[in-house]
């Protein structure tokens, strides 16, 4: 329940009532309820329809009948007539209604018009005035309240026409009108009343486009001509669908040629649109889309809304719309610009194009449906451009009504009773409604004579009479006269042809800035347009494309290092070629070293095209630079690394075999080394050729996130970066990197395996191993890192170029500097050159190789002989020691006996008994001349032998010692 207090003159005060409690009003006697009969208690403590009053009204005294019979009256709504009830009067056939055919019950219980009468036409045809009725729908409220000014304008025209004796002298035009509220649903009900109640209407005059569409489509079923004063929908130009439709208001598509011309004048190629979802605006936008497409202008954003434009306006902001065409009614325009203010979609970066038939102060009218102040609205709409059909003749001429345009405005202002034109809906369209009545009157006047010739009269018109309709159609279709809105003429679709006025809101008021005649394609420009910024804004954020180029300081610094490296390579190559006859250089395979030096120089040369970009050359030449990069780097790597890999491969192949293949170590044919390098080089050349034939390199441009420069500039920087690439770049790089990676890994393995091998055939293989370690590590690090840094031109170039420079420098230093140092410090190159000069001839490589081989064999034999001599010396020492031991064991008698009995001459020992065992050298004799020269250092051995002979040791014991 809820606690509330109800104060009403009809019910008692109540303190507590439950929610949804209902009360009902009941009147006494001959009174009826006017207003809500039932009210319900709401949860918020109020009642339903609290703003509406419920009153009891008398009804018996208010009911009126025609003063004479022979007529009928229709009551709406049915029931007792009360305030707001409408009566429609009509007469029977043969009688004519005198007075208004419609009257309203006021709140005072009185009718707003005098009682009509039905007069008999008997014997009065020649003297009576026949009335022709026009059924009209004027929107006094709603989305476009144009009836507020158009209805007085039409009534003013009717008064002038009816007072003219030269136009329809036997007829009087009378207007029967309703408030359509610019609502098709309400208009359907009103159209039914117009068609099914007396009197018969000769012509229908609707206002809004949505209402005109409904009326014009139904009118052909009643053979009625429809003449609209305020319809601009392009859909109404369809003669198949609306065969009897005319309008003094030009089609809304007449705005579109003007808009396109302004777009071209201000050099806009991209626009956006926002529309209210109604047929008139949809068809107008379809026509605009076709026209801008023919002019090469793009509609980048197209938004629509039914009642709430908030989401559509946000989408315009999100999609960076700048030039915006708005198609909506005046009430929706206030909603749109309230959202525009909230989204800041106004100012010097934006231009709005609106329809020009709004009231001049439409943005200052208080609207409870929006929550923006008048100041907010004024700020948001400032600077917008309107295109408006010229609805008031700018020239001072008197037309068919004998009024100039200025005289017409003065008369209209008097009729409006001093109302502010800016606050009166349809004030701009009032001349069109005025000329519409005159066009109809002149057309009807033109049909009198043709109909009379056929025995017909206008008053004979009924909804089944097609002949009279055809005459009226023919007369309207050929209309041509000067009206207060300008020259009135209709095209083949029944639409008015007119010029377009261009206005701009400057300082809160509209200023004329030009005219456009679409038929002549002539733009008359006053040059007084005003912009918030320096001029018309851009149609979108200006995007400045800016290429990212390599830092020139970085390029110069790396180029200096690369140039010095090339000079170092030339020095190393020259040194290697000049000293190619030096034995130490020959033992390092100088031709492979030359290939290494050339490959290093080619790799360093690749640094220069690697740093060349659009800053140095034209974009069309960039693919050639890409080719140079690829070929120089690929071939340089193959020569430099391939020659080192070949050395280490053959060292491993020769010195890690089994014992039975050791004999092959003595023979290393140089052509096999060159062939290996050639195979590696051929693989690279073949793969690069296939790559360039199947999928050649070309230039691509990478786009980065747009950047805003400093300052309040309506521009964005679009960074761009040029790349050398092909369609399947990743596939090709995968193949190349995979192949090179396997070679690098295999090179590291072979270098590790041969680190302890010593050979004179390739005497620098340890230095080669160190160089392979260096190249492999740098390449394996550089390749993936440069792929990651491809979008950072400075970092990518620095990493790749410095990796090339460092690997080349280390390779050249490790391979060539030790050779230079040895030849210079030991003087080997000097002594061998002097020997060559003394002999007067030089040996070829094969003779020198044989000489070196003999020398090595001689040194090995000398070593073996020295070992044998040392063994013989040890055995002789043992023999002397044993002989001395035996001598100590003999008795002293033996000594005396030897003195008393002289021994016979000792016999010579058998020479064969003194021969050493197989494999030992022959014992030396006292004659040293029999020994070879190499045994000259063994004199101690033969001195021991002489001592044995002097001690008369038995020679037969010597062979036992060898055992």
C-alpha cells in the first residue's frame, strides 16, 4: 500500500490506498464525462493521467442540426457532442451547402462556425456559384509542422482566387483540411474521412512526404489529382506508382547536384551520411550515392537511425567522418546535434550539410526530448551549410496573383497575427503552398472550356469520372506561370523545377553564400563563406606518407669499416699471391686462401647495397639493389666459408681414417680441394638463379601505425618502410638458412674433430677452425635476429652489417696475420728467395714436394739409427761390467801362471761371431773410415770395443750378449 492524499473537487481526501487501486468518475443527470473516466493508483504515489482533467459536461443543448433539411451531419467522435467534437455537414443531391461544412465544439459549449444551410439548385444553375472542394492535410504539429504557415498562405490564395472574376467566375474553391501531424497512420484515418464524407473533393493537397506517399498511392483509385506543397521525397517522382501526383515543392534530389558541386568546389573526395529511416530520406540518399559515385566521390560512412541518433553519431566519430550530410526532420535534427555536441563532432575539422527548410531558429527551440542547452546547440551547429530550394522569388516581379514576393510576405505576416516567422513552422514553404493553390486554380480554369465542349462541367466530377481527371492532369502538366516562389513549371514526373539556395550559419544566423542552377550547371558564388579554421577543412585526417630511411651516420660509419675491411682483404690477397712460392705459404693451400680473401671482400661489398634505400636511388631501381645484396652476400659466403670448410673437410678425411688407409695421406691432390669449393659455389649459384627466375625479388612497402605530429594539426604521419621481398620469401629463406646452417654445424664439428691433428699439407687448419667457429656463431645469431628486427631499419642494418664486418675481420686476421708475422720475423721468405736467385732456377711444385718427402724420410731414418746406436751402447756397457766381474773371481794363481807360461799368440776372433742381431747396425771397428758419415757421433762405442780387445776377452761370448 502507499500513503497519498488526493485532492479533487469530485472525491474525498483519502490517506491510504493500495497500489493499482482504481477510482471511477460518474456524472449526474444529463452530463457526460470529458476526460479520463477511470484513474489508477501508481507505485510512485501518483495517479494515471494526472495532468488531464476529468469534467462533467452538458450535451443536450449543444447538438445542432442544419437549419433546413435535405442534408445530413456526421458526428466525430460518436456519442454526445462535447468539447472537441467535430461535425461534418453535407447536402443531398440537388441541394447546395451554404456555409462551412465543418464545425468544432469549443470548451464553452458552443460551435466555432455558424449553422450551414442546404439550398435547392432548382432554376438557379445559371445564377449560382458552384463550390469545388479541396481536401487538404496540413501538418500543424509533428516532425515538420509546416501547416502553421502553409495553411494561412493557402487560405490567402483561396481568397484572392475567389475574388478574381477572370479565374473560375462560376466557381468557388473551398478548403477542407485536417491536421495530419506528419504521421502516415493518422493521415490514413483522415484520408478515409475525406473520401467517404460529403462533399466530393476535386483535388487532394497533402503536406509531408510520408503523408503524400500514402495519399498519392491511394488517390488514383478515386481518380483524384494530388497536388503537394511540401513533399520532397524522390520516391514521389515515380510516375508508374503515382500517376496523378504533382508538387510545387521540388524533389529532394534537387539538393544533390548542388551538394556534389560544393564537394567538388572544396575538393572533397570522401563524405559521410546520417539519415532518419524514412522513405524520403532513404531515396534521397540513394540518389546522392549514385551522383557522388559518378563524380568520383566516396561515401565512406553511412549511418541511419529511427528515433535515437546516439549510436549513429558515435559511429561517425569513431570512423573519423569529417564532411557529413544529414537527412532528417527538424525535431530529429535537435536530437542529432545534441549528440554531436556531446561527441565533439563539430568545429574547424567538421562540416555538416543539412536541409534548408528548417525554421531559422530550429536549434534554439526548447525541446524536452534533449538534455542540451540552447548555448550547447548554438555551439554545435555553427558553420553548417544548408541547401534549400529557392522558395521565394528573389526578383521583384508581379506574377499571376499580382503580388510581388515581398508583398506576399507582408500579407502573410499580417495573416499570422505578428507571430515570429522563425518560430512558425513551414514559413519558408509558405510561398509553395500559395503557388500550389494558384497552380490548381489556373489549371481548373483551363479545363472549363474543354469540358464544356464535351458537355461536361467541373461540378459534375465524381470519383468514377476519369475524363474530368484527365483534363485536370493535362492542364496541370502544362502549367507555366510566375508565382511568388519563382517560375512554376513541372517536369515529366510532376516535380517542380527550381534553383537551389546555399546558406551557411554564421554567428547564429543564416547567410546566403550562393545559388546553383542545376539545369544550367551554373554556380553563382558570393564568396562570403566563413570557416572556423583557415579554410574549408579536409574531408578526412590528412595522412602524410613518410618513408623511414636508414640513418646516414650509421651507414657512413659502417661503410668506413667495410671499406677498410676490403683494403685489408686486398693486402692479404696481394701478400698471399706474392709469396705463393714460399714453402710455408704453399703448405697452407694458397689458392684456397685467395678464395677466402675474395669471398670476404664480396661479403663486405654487400654492406653497401644493404644500406642503400629510397634516400639514395629511385624506387624503380630498388629491385636491382635487392639483387646485388642477395648475390654478393650469397657468393661471398660460399667462397669465404666454402674454402675454409673444404680445408677442414680434407684434413678430417685424411687424418681420421683407419690404419689400412694411412698410405693415402701421402697424396693430397689440390684439384680435389678446388672441386669441392666449386661444388659448394655451384649449389649457391643454382639455388639463387632458381629463386630469381621462379620468384624474383621486388619492392614492398610496410605500413606502420599512424603517428600524430606535435601541435594542433589535422594531420597524421603514415610511416612507410621499403623491403626487398618475394611472394614466398619465408620459404626461400628457410631453404637457404637450412642449407647454410647445416654447413655451419658440420664445419664446427669438423673443426672440433681435427683440433689435435698436425699436418704439413694444410698447415693452417687450426686457424681455419677458429675462423669457422667465429663465422658460425655470428651467422647463427644474426640470421634470426635480423628477421625479428626487419621492421627496424637501423637496428636490422647495424646488426647484419656489423656481423659481416666482424666475421670478415676476424677471418682475415686469423688466417693471414700469423703467416705475415712468421715470414717477416723468421726471414723465411728472404732466405728462400736468395737460394732461388743463386741457383738461377726454380723448381716446380712437384719437384719441391718430392724433395720435401725425401728429407722427411731421411730425418725418420736418422732417428731410428740414433735409437739403435743408443741400444748398442747400453749392451756394450753391460758386457764390460760382466767381464770385469769375471776377472775378479779368478784366483791369483792364475795370474802367476800366466807370467811363467807365456801364452801363445792370441788367435783373431771370428768376424761373423761379432755381428749384431738382425735389425742392429754392424759393430764398428778401429777403422772409423768404414762407418757412414752419420755415425760420426758414436766414437765412445768403438772406444769400448778397443778396450775389450786389449783385455783379451774371448770373442765367442759377445754374440751371447745380443741374445
